[in-house]
C-alpha cells in the first residue's frame, strides 16, 4: 500500500505493517533522552550558535523578501477565512477562491482565465461549518517520541472525537477545520530530517488524504518555537514556508513564521514569532500594523498565539506591542495561548476576563505544574485595563518597560484556575527521579565516567584509603627501610610502616566505651570517610583542587532559584554546597571500598594482574559510581522540586510520554467555546496495529484513513468543563452575511 503524493510532491511508501515493524524494532523516533551526554552537548552547541550567530542569521527578513508581497490590502486579507460561500452558507471560502478577496488571482498554473473553472477546482478547499460554527484546533510542542506525537495526530485527524466530560458524559466534537501548530515542531534539534521523521510523517500517516479530493480538506497554520530557532529558523523556513504545501489531510499556504488569521463573526487569531527572546522584526510589526489598519474594527475579538507563556517573564515588550496593535482599532484581546511548557494551565483575570492559557502537550515530555504560582500579576497594558494609545505614539521608554503609557502602572492579578497534570499528580511524578539511573542509563554512565576521573586524580593525591590521614614522611618510612636493608627484611619494614600508621590513627577521636578491637575499626572507618581526606587530597594535588572547586561552583550555579531577592545567593550556596558535598561523600565511600581492589593488585609483581586490577577498578568505579552519582542527582531533584518548586528540567530526564493535551475551539456568532482535551495515557510501541479494512471492519469507518490504529480505543477527556468567551458585538446572521 502506498500513499498518494501530496501537494509538495513528496511520496510516502510506508504501509501500516511496515510502520508497525519499525515501531516495534525501535527504529521510529523515541522520546528524546535529554540527559544523554551526546544530546546535551549537541543542544549546548546549537544553543551557543543560536544565541550568538542566530540573531545575525534571522530568517524573518528573508521570509519577507521571498514572499515578495508588499501591498497592505493584500497581506491583510491573505488569510481571510471569514467569507461564506454564496452557494452554500455552511461553508467558508479560502482566500484564493474568493473573487472579492484582493489575494484572489487567476493562477496561470491552472491554464485558464475562467473564474468558474477556478472556483470548481478549489471547491475542495472550502471549510465546512458545523451548524454555523467553525472548529479550530491548537497544539504545540509536538515533534518528540513517535507514539505520543502520532497519538495526538490521530485524535486531531479523526472527523469527530468522542470525549469524556468531567461529569463522565460523552461529547462528540467535530474535528478542527483549521489546525494551528504552536511551535517546537521537532526535537531536539530542528533539522529537516527531524521535521520529516518527528512531525511530517506522523501527521501524514495519521491522516491520509482521500485521493478523490483535489486538495486536502483542512488548513494548517504555524508559528516557530525556540527549538525551531536553533539554526536561525533556516530549516523551519525551508521546510514549512517554501517546500511543504501540504502533508496528510492538511494544506499550508503560509509563507512566513507568523500570521493574522481572520475567522467568521469577527474573530481573529494572531500568531506571532518573537524569536528566541522578546523580539519582533520590522516586517512583522508592519504586517500586524497593516492588518489592524485595513481589516479590524471595534468589537473584534483577538486570540494571540505565541510559543512561550511570556506573561511569566519580567518583561514582555513584543507581546505588549502586538496587543497594542490589536487594540488600536477597538478590538479586544480575549485570550493569549502559548506552548513551550508541556502541560495545561489557565490563568484568568476577574477584572478583564482575559484568559492566559498554556497548552504544550502535543507530544513532548511532560513538565511539572506544582512549581507554578497559583496567583500571578501582569502589567495593566497587557491585561487590557490600561489606557490604549496609538502604537506609534508609544515612547521608547514605555516599550522598554512593556507599557503603553509614560508611567509604569499597577499590576493586574490573575489566578490559576486549572493545572494539568494536577499539582498533586505532578509532585507524585517527581518522585520517579528517585529511580533516575534505572530509566536514564546514559546519564548514569556519564556520571560514572566523571566519578572515575575524580577518583583517579584523588587516588594519585592519596595513594591508599588511609593515606590522607598521614603526611608524606609516613609514606617514605617503608621505602627508606627497604633501601637500607636486605630484601629479607621487607616484612620488618612493613611492620615499621604499620607502627607509624597506628600512631597517626591513635590521634583520632573515638568513643571511649568501645572495646580495643572496635576502637581500631572505628578509627579506620573515621579515617576512610573523613572529609579531611578530601581536604588533604586538594592540598596534595592542584588537579584535584580544581576539580573539586569546579564541582562546587558548578552545582551552586545550577541551583534553580527563580525569584529575585537577597536570599537568592545564600540559598544557591547552601543547596549547591549540600549537593556537591553529597557527591564528594559518595566518591569518598566508593573509592574507599574499590580502593581495596586497586591496592591489592597494585602491590602485585605480575604485570598482567596489575593491568587487570586497574581495569577492574576503572570499570567498577564507572558502574558503581555512575549508579550512586545518578541516585544523588535524582534525590537532589526530588527534594528541590517537591519542596521548593525548582528544576523543571528534572522532568526532561523522566521523558514522560503521557498526559498530553490540545485545545479544540468552537467559534460561533456570539461566543467562543474552548474545550481543553487531555489524553492521560499514550499507548506503547506494542499497543498499535496496522489499519486493515479487510480484517477489521471497524477500520472502514475511519474516514481519515490512518496507517496504524491503537489496539484499544484512545480515551480522550476534558481537562475541565468547556469555558466560553462572549462576543461584545453581535455580528450579522450567517445567511445575511453570506447574502452580502
């Protein structure tokens, strides 16, 4: 079985059975192991390049140049899906099939100037309304492990989704006629190969276009995320703006990484691209300014879409500027939707009714929610309560502060209404890091190598488990004795050295009520595990000194204290020092035990035994040290995450593929209803089968013709009851609007 070529000219030749074979063999993309040292190093290099060279290789001006369109009237209506088909008011015309749209043109590729012929060839691109309502889907952070990404694509592709409500009732929700990707379309590095394997193929296989249709039936829009920006947006631009005109059942006509999407009943989506920080290029600012000037009017409702929830940041001037553009003509920003954080949250202002929604559950690992504040504050101008001034009159100082007026205004409180996974579940999931080396063995191996390096340098600094408790003259006693006496006196020299050791050990404190034998064992243990050994090792070896200093400073810097206060650095020093101390204690204990092997073979006269001993010591240090070091990291993450809400990155080590989510939105004449949909459990690699109409009659009912289907039906549910955003101005009825 082969897929039909899509509009981009690409062809997928994978049958369902072949996909199943690849999936079970582990050849399809798996959840990214973020603490794999190789992945970490690749991401670090990419981040370094993007943060330095990326800004100079910004592809957004190149997108404008390649687009070539400069006329404001055409750009403003390029994505106008607000016009009803005069022949069928229950359908919407795409911009290039609407003869009243300036973007409409007689495409020479059709080889005719006949408007009727063009209309007929494009009729498959009309969007279908459901009893006058338009449905739109939003999903973000999707291109990670195949099972999670495909499961979400499978839900989005279905013509109708049966969703369990909060009251256990079932609701049937029609598929979104428009799908919006909210950024981060492939992980870890967004190359064209990663886009193909982690994004395009899962969506193609989940929704195979009906060959009877001349065009895919639904529309796709997208914005760029931080991972898409790691190469300056080059691969993203080439893949989505230039090469791909459709994949699966979705078509994409977008030519820039941002868009202004006009919907019926005076609803809008504005998707913005703020790059890696908080930046809007000149072309993008002009684009949204022209859209507002040409098309918007008082009473319009705007939903802003950006990649990250910038309202958590200290400043958000790009988002503020976009909101100012939207409100300049009297439109209302009623919701701001973002991804980047892989969970679902909703914050609401009681005074402005503005909804701040994070929905980043498209396929990537799950982020915690227990580290989020229940109440936040944002600036008045972003919340919509501050004075609205014309954007070009806003001063540079006001833009720098993210304000629309010359004076900084008081913040507006927002309260967190919903968190998914729940905060309680999030804390429970954090406990899984106690088993970090069991589910992240590559990181454990890396920790073992680090421990081995530290142990070797420490072993050189203090040659045996008790030598840190004595000075160099004790080490030289036996050497001098052997040099001055014949070989048969070796035993006497060893006894002389032992006597010197005992004198040093006797200086150690020990409980007086112990037996003489117990006191000896106590003194040995005290010597082996005393932190003085670390200090003596640092004094004896500059290399070990700098290794310990690097560990201590690095772990202090690693402490994730997000608030600004004089307590910030004391907390970082305290937690970082405790973390470093735990690693050094484990290193000391591991080296003390494994040092017995080292000492035994080091004294052997056989070259083979000495080499074997060194190899065994190294291997055991990597294995034992790696497991114990990973346990220390896992315990640190659990304690700091649960107690202080730190280190959300600890969840990336877990790679949890479950708890996915997306938004399904119903746009009507008088209101917008948002359905936040969750998939609590994603099927594993052996829980899928090939689509087969002959063997499974129920597969005939799957109009989206997926290549593979779950063995057991997926169980999507509502995270919370659907919530509404009411329109302040009632638009004209559908039939009247269509007639005009």
